[in-house]
C-alpha cells in the first residue's frame, strides 16, 4: 500500500465520542457523519463547528467569572447577624482561623483553576486558528488536563450545598446560598462544556496544513 493510500484509509476512520468504537465513515467530506454500530451515537470526523462553539462557551464563562467572584456565594445568619462571604473572602476567613489546608483547597479549586482553564482554552483556540505547529503533543496534553480537572472546580458549590442542607438551627444559625454560587456554577459548567466541544484533533490538522 502506498503512503497516500494508507493516509486515505486512516482518514476514513473515526472514533465514537460516546463509546470509543472505531467507525469507518461514509463519504469523504471533512464533516461526514455516520452512526456508531455499537451505541448508535452520531460519529463525525471532526466535531461540527468546534471552534465557534468553544469560543462562545469560553466567552460566556469569562463573563460569568466576574460576578461569581464579586457576589457572595454563602450567607451565614447566626443569632440574628448575617455575614456574606465571596469565594475569596471565604478562603481568607479560613486562612485567618488557622484552617490553611482548606483555605488553599478552596482558593485553588475555585479561583485559580477556573482562571487557568479559561487561559488554557483561549490559548488552544488561538493556536489552532493561527495554524500553529508549536508542540502539538504538549498542547494535546494540556487539553486533556483541562478536560480532566473541570469537575473539581465545583468544590465550593458542593460545600455550600452540604452546609445549606445540614445547618438549619432555627433562629440560632442558618446558611443560605448566595447569588455568587449560581454564577460560579455557570462558570464551571460553561468551561466543562467548552472543553467537551473543543476537538483536540484540530491541533494536528492545523499543524499538518501548515506543513503542507
């Protein structure tokens, strides 16, 4: 088999996004699609409109990130006094009261990680659109890291949800979720969807086109 024939046969194959089954695609179009014989999910050579969808989700997450950090995520009402905390003020409170391991977890999971994910996804999008040939292996690994750590940014939401459910002592103490928690959940969901909509195979497509 000649190199060109081998390349052509490989390009007619695609992996199902749901179950990972390798499928032979019908037709030669770039976005040709068929159905997986194992799970019946639609299989595409490349995720349709991947860049535009990912950009829309990244921009949405960036817009939500600002109010998520400005508005309180939790309000503690104790003996008639209310104290509202944002993500950052909550981390500072934990640090001041000697709970620095928990403060670091909250700070990195809820402040640093979402921000780094936004920067990483933006970098990947720009590099693909510019047809960059710079270190495609490392950029692919970066994408998989972003995809893997997405769910761990929900630490604050889990904590607030548990506290709201458990702490209800009538007039003595109650905890209420703040509007910031809604914005923050939106950031996490939007970044997770952005990572899911981005097709890392485009990194290699653009590098190959540049080589050509």
